C-alpha cells in the first residue's frame, strides 16, 4: 500500500468554506438564507420554542394525580438472600438485616419476596410478605410474622 492509495477518511475531508465571495457559491449569506432568526449569528432556538407564542405545555392545564411524595416504598429482600445469610432457627428482623448490611435503607419497611428457595427453618418478621413467600417459609418449617 502506498500513500497515494490510502482510502479517504473523515480526517482528510475538506471543510466547507462559507462566506468567501460569490465565486464560491456559498458567499453573501453563507448558506443561511436571507433573513430571520436562524440567519443571525449565535442563533440557537430550543426545539419547543413556538415563535414567542405561549407554548403548548403552558396553555394546557395540569391534570392527574401524583403520589410520589407520599407513597410507601418498601425495601425488598428475597428468600434466596435469607437462605444465604442466616442459619436454621434464626429470627430475621429489620434491625438484624440493617446491622448486617443486607438492606441499606429501611424506607417504609421491609417486604419479603419469594424469589429463590428457602431450605432452613426461619422466623421472619417484616412489614409485608408476598403470598408465595409466606407459603415457601411455612413449607420450610418457619414462621412469617407481620410487624
């Protein structure tokens, strides 16, 4: 391969020189058209701008209900985690889960989910349980107590 046979790349592409006289074909208005806001230097108009008209997101009234500030959010834990971190006969409480670092934040409480299997007899105390989690805990010989 020789230098003159190298494939053309983006680096060798020649930039468009605008505003350099009528002979270039891109003189005078520099390909920007005649007049208007976009023909001026520094013109950048947001996509939602409607030419000074009151924008649609302000013309239409707010609707609906949002409960984000007051919703109850639970820290979740799976049965597979309980199986991994606890021995048979242990009592699992939110305080113990927090101390061991299994759950980072308590939020509104703890919800036990049925993902995974439980082979050990555990007494689990939490604010919420999924229905499958309760059956799996009881099938293993343990107890699911709602706080």
